[in-house]
C-alpha cells in the first residue's frame, strides 16, 4: 500500500507506470483523476487536509491491487455522487457505463450507517449483493475503508469505535473471504486498539519483547544455513524473508491457547518463494533433511487450498538450537494470490477479459453458498441470531473436510460430524446413525480438522436428536434439526425459547504468584464487567503458584474471552483458562 498520499498527477502517473498500466490505461485514469480533483475542490476532511487526498489514496490502493482501468477510475470517483452532487448519468457521459456502474455501486454501499442490528444486517446484505454483482465494487469499498481507518484518529472517539467495530465484523472478514491477506490484516490491526485498547497494549508489549530476538535468529542463523543447502540442491529461491503475525490475529490465537505465549510457534515465520510447484516440494524436503518436523504440523495447502484460495506449504520444525520454527513455501503466483486474493486473478487484458476466469469463480464460490444460506435464514425473526449465525457460518476461520469420494466440504472451525452431514444434504443429517473419520468410528460431537475424510452412516428410520443442538455450530444444521424435532414435538418452541434465555456457566482457573491484594484485583475485573461471582475457591497445594477457581454466569464465550485477557494483565497472574 502507498506510503505517502499522492496529490499530483505526475506522482500518480509514475506509480501507474511502475505497476504496468499502459499509456491508454493511464490516459483514461488521468481523466478520472482530474475530474475527481475538480469535483472535490474546496472540500476538507476531518484532518483539515483536502478531501481529494482520500480519493487519490483509494485510487492508488486499487491500482496496487492491479485491477483494470475502470476500477481505478471508479476508485478515484467513488465519492463524487454522494459528496459533489454529480449523477450517474454525468459519469456515464464523461467516461462510460461501466465506470458509472462501479461508482454508483460503491456509493450505494456508503449510504448504510451502522446503527443497531437492523442496520448492521442491511450493511452486510448490501455488501454481499455488491460482491455477487461485481466484486470490483467490494474491492473499491475495502480500499475506501482501509484509508478511512488509517486516518480515523481525526474523528470523535464514539464514531471511531462504531467504525472500528464495523471494520472488524464486516470489512476484515470479507477481505479474508476474498483472500486479500494484506488488507484483512491491516484493517484488523487498525481497529484492534480502538475496540480492545487494553488487550491491544498487552499483546503489543509482549510482541515487542519477543520479535527482535526472533528476527535476529531467523536472519542471522536460519537463513544462511537454508540458503546454503538450497544452493547445494540447485534450488534458486526468488525470495527468503520472514513475516510477523498481525497483532489482532495473534490475540485471537492467544485466546484459544489460554493466553499462553509459549504455545505460539508462528509469531514469526520463515517465508520462501520459489519458481514452481516442484521447487516448493523439493524445498520442503530440504528443510526436513536439515531439521526434524513436528508431528502433525505439515500442511499442504497446495494440494488442498483453503476455501478462500490460499495456497502454500507450511511446516513446523525443531530448528537451530531446537527452537520451534514455522516455514511457509510458495511460488510467485501463490505469493501474489496470498497478498491480493481474488484481485490477483482480475488482471485485465486489452480486451477487458479476466485472464483466469475459472480462478475468479473458485474465489466466488462462497458467495453462491451465501445466497442459499440467506434463503435458509430468511424465516428467522431473531436478528441477533441471524447476525451470530452469519459470523459462524461465513466469517469464522474455515476448515476443509473430504467426503469418501474426495469432494471438499467447507465448514467453520469447530464444526462437528453433524454439521458435516447437514452440509452434504438435509436427508443425510436427518437419518445419521454414525460416522467414520479417516476410517474410524467417531462420536457425533467430534470437532473436525482440515484434511480429514468423513463417511456418514445413515438409516431410513432414524431421526435427529435434540441433544445435537447442544454442540452443532452451523445455522443450517440447527435449523434442520429444529424443523425435524418440531414435527415430532409441538411443545418444542416453548422449551427452545426457555433454553435461549439461559446464560452460559463458566469456570475460570487462574494460576497466580501470590501477593497482597491479588484476589481483590481479580474480583474487581468481574465487578467491572457487572458479573456476579457465584463461587470462588483457592487451591494452595502448590504454595508458590496457588490456583484460584471462579465460577460465574456469563452472556457468552466472547465475554469470557474478554475477561481472560483483562485478568492476564493483572500483576502476579501467570495463567488463565476457562471452560463453559
């Protein structure tokens, strides 16, 4: 992404030339540049800077994604309808219908504001419609949001938080599903300190303590050994560097690992870019010759790409000095796809045809699934349930699981065998009697892992069990189970309503180094969250590190995760975990 804002055409033009835009492309884009600059003349941003700085920044972000000339022009013009009183017809007359369509589409997305659940759902539906109609509209909107987040400090705090929450819940997940890792990561890290300031500061401080040593280790010790061995084996890498995990992504992972940094093995990862797929696998073999791999930590995302199209080989090894180190291996094309996602396949030829249409379709498959999902959920009267289901079904991290015939089923992390059965077909879920994972029988509530092969066993006379609702994750599974049970039990709706009104019961285990006032500090956190502690016990078998057990009813697991992060910040607290 551009490091400096561009106001003059000469600077913009030079950058376009570097990015490979032809003279005809640049001539068309220059007209949009001049038109937008004149339209926004005299307008100021909250920072006091000329408004056109924003339009130019969004235009350059879209150019750096290497979209076609219409998309870059539309990015420059994206606010002229809403802010300058210029009509779609005006844009079509001066430029063309395609540019006008993209500008109008982006402008319509901007008209929805984030107030309450109803507005939130409307925002999501409009964004999904835009993605389905023309993904370039969504890409322009992502670029627009990125620059707005980069300059968010100039607006009032309450508006900052509203925009940051919207960014985490809508824009970053859509960037992820479109495979645009750079925008997804930056959006999350820009929103993180606004939405979770205390958690952000803790993660940042912990990271700053660890990263310099890790970078020195990879650069000065690991890289020279790897370069020498690749040379011996006649593999010429395009690039060897390392990447640092984004702070928000790191925090989410820490929440899964009880805030234990010792369990994070990919804070820094060595990244190797090579010429072709054969070199990828040869490099993997060389790394395993040098260092022993950790069992179960080799991931082949080339043979089985992630649902958002991500491809790479990952392996974690006991490296120099027995340090656990992650390596990522990919080709140039895979690297570009990992950074730019669907935009990497949207490079246009002179005839304005996508070069890799089938790859675009692969990236867009989830949009078609989303359309079916919305029809499935259209009868839901519970707006909060609709939103939470959407987050789980489409925005949570994904896994891919195989049928016995090799078909890939895309599911959210944490999905069970019953979720898998209903993802294949409702009849299979309704008549499920058992399941085999990799050839072995497994319980219905077993959570699935990427790459596993699942065979569902069925019988015609079997029916769904209400207990399945206690562990299934996807809304499709929940809806189908409820529908089947409702036929058998007329009182089901009453019992289901009562169940939803219940809070979750959580038990926290806090390992501490004892000190005066520690218990008071811990209970103060619960008080700050307005949570009533139902039971508290102290286990002093280990006098150096006693354990404090706290039980309470919470709203949901998200609230429990927030508590864990806050408690972890207390001086003297060593470890925190919870179970619900």
